[in-house]
């Protein structure tokens, strides 16, 4: 879906981290010195891209619904640093009104950093409309975006049962097929989180089967460990029995 130039925008190892990892956390001292929301709201309209970016970033720390319309508008800013900051800001100030603009930007933005922030924000919006674009990103985008699409799909647990059921198949497909171990690991974790919200039915059993297969067969130790952790966290009897059997037989 994305060309080689686009793939070069992200360093795989560096960009498999959280979209907000590069934003300094607030210390106890800086907590009292949070940016003034009135000032930041005005700066969102500033003609200088640097000021718009800083203002949008400020709303990663400030929760203020008044910023949402401005942040939505900045998703289409000409400067990619402003766009990615706006996505982060929306992720901290999620709104139903932001979902469609985020989806549109996910489909058209050439910049991998921006798409990574957008999928994170879509997850935080906890909206059924996010399911299909997140599933598509998990299947077709670059590795850093795929990883965060998997994490974002976990938020379907906060939507409804149908959304959880819809999130399981793309996560299973990526767990089995994705060429990047870190993405597979995140899918194993995500499936485990969603299985906790499912009754014991066909969807649940299929998800557990995928985790068992990953634990038994994946070539990467980290992926196997994450699949094991998910099985232990869910507490499925079949999974627990297999873990015990394989470990007793010295497989791991």
C-alpha cells in the first residue's frame, strides 16, 4: 500500500515505541506549571507552524474540549509535525466528532509518524467506526503503524461485544502472518486482553487456538512469551494444560 519512500520515513526499531514516548512526562514541579489552556487555544491559530505544533502538543497534557475542533482542523495542516501533534492531542482529548477526520487522515497521510499517532488516537476514541480502518492498518501499513493498530484494537473492549468480535480476526491474522516479531507480540497481548471480555464461544475458542499455536510454534522467543502471558492471563484450561505439558517435556 505504501511505497519505499514512505517506508523509509520510520526507523523500525525506534518507532515501535509509544507515540508519546518522545514527549517528556510532567514532573511534580511541572504539573503546577502546565501550559495555560487559554494561551494554548490562541496559539492553535498561530501563523507559525512551530507555535501551532507546541500548542497542539500542550493538549497532550491538558484536557479541554474546546481544543477539539482546532485539533481536528490541524490534522490537515501542511506541516507534518503539526499534524502528528494534533493527533496526539486528540488522543488525549478524544471525541466522537474526531473519528471521521482521523479516519480520513489515516487513509491519505503520506507520513508514517502521523499515521502512527492517528491510529493511537482512533483507539482512544473508543468508537465502532474505528474498527475497520484500524484492522486495515494492521494488515497493510508499515510496521510501526501496524504495532499501534494492534494496541488500538484492544480499545474495542470498551465499545461493545460486536466490536470485540470484529477485532479478533485481524489480530489473529497478524499474529500468524506478520513478518515483524514485535507486531506479533503486540497481537498476542491484544488477543489476550480481548479474550477476557468474551464468553466461552467459537470466537473465544478460535482466539485461544491462535495463542496456543503462537506459543508452541512461533520462531521468536519474545512472541512465545507474550502468547504464554496472554494464555495465563485469560486462565483458559486448555492453554494452561498445554503450557504445563510443554514445559514438563522440556520444550522451553
